């Protein structure tokens, strides 16, 4: 194997693939990146045996071949090589990768290619496309509500559903729920798709498609999902289990509602979060006609009170929330006016953008004495 390409190009590709590679795997081969040169391109593959990312980048290939080398080690070395053309060649006898540039050279010891997990093929029985920007928006509007609790695996994933004209992503950690939808066309007559995709996978996908690029092609089978955008593809195992019946927790009746400028409300929540940081206290909301008073009381540290102009309808209400959870919902809204609806001092609140029906956020209040 022998090929060459610009240092920034190789660095960008290694940065992307490293997202799927664990530095602490018990299997040494899973700490490596597969480099495969051929047909005028370099193919890179990273995997943790549950997720695979593969991408291709143009390269000048003098001899085809493949080798697996330690991913993070190679990344750190390439990051420090001066910008310019890099030449790489493999010594298959010694399983080493020789890297050279205008001022120096280095060698990296590798692994047996035969031990590297093969990227599985996802059957094309369920396929659809979604616009890159639309999918990026949906991921960003739901990713923050994922749970990090590994004992509740289903909550660490994103429910992805698609029918003939609607793609929907839903996440919940048990305290809040985020739902975002957009276009995602199934073939005519296709059945509704429903799967739980590991949240980390969609986070990696968002980082990859955050720029120019084509629509994203999605393929699903019973155990696997594949996302293809240009020369990059991510394949992942799906999460097994039953996602909570989220539609049952969406409130239908409300006793009060407010409309506010998103930036003003976001700034007030950020200020309350800063005032309460490390205190574990809740942010209190006192709602009434034409006003919203936000209070943050941190024992032994200080008190905050700020009034936010709002349009208010309904019964006066006093309610408390985790300031970060409440602020996350506001930040996810991408229009200027925010609508919040309340069902009572001990019940969930709903949040969405004025005039939009493609995002919904539900957050539970905090009980305070």
C-alpha cells in the first residue's frame, strides 16, 4: 500500500472517523482505524463493534492495500505534521505504516487487517431520504434531552419514526421530552418505520453533515440503521426495547400560557442558572398578567429576581423548574417568539415556537417547599 494526500485532508478524515473509536476498548483492534487505498481514494473505517463509520477521500494511490493502525496515536501525529503533502506506505511484513513529509518521517506499528470488524450491510427494504439541513435541525432540537444513564438504555436513544411524509425524532430522559419533525419520504405504500437509534450515533452524524453536502439516505433493517451522506456512511446497531408511550404524556388542556421574546427569556434563564450553579436549587417562576418574574435563591450565596415582559393568558401561577432543563427548551426553538403553556403548578409545561408545528418540548416542574 502506497499513497499520498494533503495533510489537512488526512487530518479532517481522521478527526471524523475517530468519533466512533473507543480509546479504552478491551480489544486492541478496536482502537485502530482501517486505512484502505485503491481506485484513487483512501477509505477510512472506525468501529467500536456496535457502530461503524466509513468515509472516502481522494488520494494519489501508487499501490493498493490496507492496514489497521492505532487511531488516536496516528491522529495526534498527523495533527502536528506541517501542512503539505504527506506520503504513506505500508510494510506488510512488519505491519507498520511509514509516513513521510518534506522535513521528516515516522513509522507507526499496526494490527492484522483480518481482525478488524467488517462493516455490515443494511438491507434496503426500508429506505428514505431526508434533507441535510432538516435532519441537522431535528437532531439539534432533540439531542440535549437524551439520558446518560446506562442502566436505562432506551432513554439513551432517539426514537426515529417515518411515515409517508413525516420524519420524527423523539428523546426523553424521564424529566423532559423533545420532539422534532420534518420531511422524510418513504416509497409509496411503505409502512411506518420505527426504531431506537443510539443517541451518540446521531450526534456523530450531526457533526459530519454540519456543512455543505447532499441529502442523507437512511436505510433500516430490524437490527441495523445506516446513514449515508456523500462519501461518508455511518452504520449502527439499533437499541432493543420499548420506547415510552410519549404521546400519552403530551398535555391537552392548559390553564395558563405566555408568549415571550426568545432571546430575552433565554438570557433570563441563563442568568438564573449562573446564580444557582452548584446550589442544586430550582428556578421559580411567578406568572401573572403581562409579566413573568424569575427568582433564583441560592442559600448562603445570594438571591436573584428578574422581570421578563410577556403576553400572558389564564390563571396566575407559581411554578419551579430546573433552570438548565427549562433553558434547553428555549434554546432549541429557532424562531423569535416562544410560547409556553402550563397545566398547573405540579404538572408538565409545553414549549414551542410561535407559528411552528415541527418542534415540541415538555418539561416537568420541580417540587419546592
